[in-house]
C-alpha cells in the first residue's frame, strides 16, 4: 500500500512538471484530430519500428556470436576483422553509419531496400555491443569450471554446450533486453533515410498538419508502449538472476 | 591461416571488379523521383500514407510524357543530392531552389516557379528587414540543406547561422527567442506565424538574390534535361499546371492575395 502511495506521489511530480511546461510553452488547446485521421500511417510506422527492431536484434544475436567466436579463434586475421569492426562501431555515431550505409555502402552493393539496409545496419551496430555482452558473461565464469571440464575430458564444443552456455544464457538476458530497448530507440535514426518507421511517419504528419507538440507526444507514447515493458522485464530479470548467483 | 588469407584476397579482388563495372544511369522503365514528403501542399501524404501533392502530380505527368513508370522515393531533404549522386533516385522534384552552389554538383531544369524567401522574426528582435541580417549579433536559424541556409551563408556571412535538421525545431528557436530569424518560403512562414502569434512576426518582404525552383538531375544528363524542359513548357501551356493549381493550391493562392503577395507557381 505504501509502495503504491509513493509511486503515485513520484508520478504526480512528473505530471506536475508536464503541466507546468504545457502551460508555459504551449498556449493553445491540444488538437489530436489530425493524428486520428492519419492513424493508419502512424500505426504502420509503429509496426515497422517493431519489425525492424526485431529483425535487427535477431541479426545482432547471431553476428555478435560470430564476432565473439572470431575474437576467440586462433586466427589473428579473424581477430582483427572483428576488432576493427567493433572499434569502427564504437567510435562512429549511428546516424552517420546509417546514412553512409544506405547512400554509399548499400548502393555500391546494389541494395535499395530501406528496410533491409536499415535492419542490417542496426543489426551490425548492435552486434558489437552484443558480442561484448557475450564476452563479459562467458569470462565471468570461473576458471575452475573450465579446468574441471577439461579434467573430465570435455572438448571445447562440449564445454561450451553443456557447461558454459546454460549459465551464460541466464546472465545475458537482462543486458540483452536492455539492448533491445536501445535498438528500438536507435531505429528512430533510420527516419533520416526516409524509412517509414514511427518517427518518420509522425514527422511527416506533423509537417502536413503543423500540430508539432501533439506529434511529439504521439511519438513518445508510441516508443513507450514498446520500451517501458522491456525496461520492466530487464528489472525483473536482473532481480531473478541475482538471486541465483 | 593460409586459406583464409587467400579467401580475403579473393574478396578484395571481387570488390574491385564490382566497383569498376557498376554504373549509374536512368533505368529504361522507372523514373525514380526523390522528394521529402514533409512540405504540403507540394510534397505530402494522404491519410493512408500515399505520396500526394503538387510535386507528385508533376512527377506523374512528367513520367507519362517520358513514357516511363514513376516511383516516388521519400528522402530527407539534406540527403536528396547525395541520393541523386549515388543513383538511388533519378531526379529531384522537391521544391528545390536553383542555386549556384547546388549547380556545382547537380544540373537543374528551367525554373518552374518564381521563388521567394521570407523571414519569421522574433518579436523583440532588432531585425526589421533583410538589410539588418549581416550583423554578428544576429542569429539566423535555417533548416539544414535548404535554400534559407545557403542564402544566409552567402548573403549574411557575419551573422551566426544555426543549421537545424528539423523545421519544427528551427521555428521553436525563433519563437522562444533563441534565434532572431528563420529564413524559409512564404507559405511556411505564414503558417508558422499563426502557430506562435504572440512571439513571432512574419516579415513579408522577399529576400534578394534568389531564383525559382527547378527539377534537379545528375550532372551531364543532358538528354533528360532537354526532355524535362520541353515537358515544362508543355505543362505550363496545356493546362497541366492549371489543373494542379486548382487541385492543391486554391487556398494558398487566396492566402497570398490576402497578404498582398504574388503567387509563385
């Protein structure tokens, strides 16, 4: 009961702040009719955002694993390919990567689909972070377990398959869910390529109706519907994992 | 290790070969027209999300004249020229003003409007005319890549120029007093002023040194340019433009008349 009270109080602080900003900065009534009129455009943009994020997170899980394995392999060339890829990604803004990927890299390979290039770019981008999540989780497993596995005659594959992955799987879930929330937000940068995802759809409606503050509200709520549940899931998973360890 | 090295070398060679053979030309059947669908009534969408507006009708009519299919490709304004250069689109019809800087990288058709640039000014700003702009204390907001930004850079080199990607943000800069003026076309300026009647003033005085809007194409596409210019001549006289004006610009023409301005399309 006390918890609910505290939450309500905290929330009302933000509502008050919102009301203050509204009365200070927007001196007219909010008009959402235009956004109802354009609901199909916005809805399809919203679905597109979810789809792009899903495809790119799945891609990043696979590419991230490949990157991790490349860095663990005996080949130095593979190691450096992964290393250079990761350094490029950690050091370049996503917006720049997305625009270059579409207008120059994608173009030189004959790729024209904005959806495909967008998902691929995001997937490659997130994969660098995912590979570090894998790395952190796997390295957190105590060296004794590796040695014990070796003693029992497990080969490298068996060690990963039966000892390492089952433990790693649980501990990477929270950071991965967090990464997914980042992917959803990151996908908004694809608006700059004219991909018809949520932000670009709402931007287009804003431009044609001139109802800007309403548009920013619509777009925020659109992202919240996807990201807030994810954030809650992350919190729950974190608690669960911590109990186990 | 050795196999891998060979594989990499082969991949590198493959890139080089592909790189040498690929070429950008207007494909035979589809005319890909780039525009930013955020500028009604010229480029916008209907409630189902289909492209709509003056430029869309122009694209359809032009493609018809050239005996091609048309594909409208929504492209952010600042990316239109890169997209044209890299071959993602064939031409730009996006209310783009003909300008010398742009002509270094693209070719333009004959102008199809008499263009005008005007200013949205914060009410307390000391800017009362375009003559006040070239001053180190004046802050000019403009949308990145638009003619307003290019105009400011060329004609007010001493002013502080803020280039902002979103039109809405640039307008807010002026409405909240963080910038003195926003330079854009009269149509938008009048609309934005209505949104912030207490804090902004629309200065309905045309800025000098501007040209009309043109259709942009890759440098050296001379045949295409000739065709487009012929189509423009025809469209202006055979009623195509009258029809477009009737369908999308009726209200705007009236607004312009009320403000005492000449219409530009």
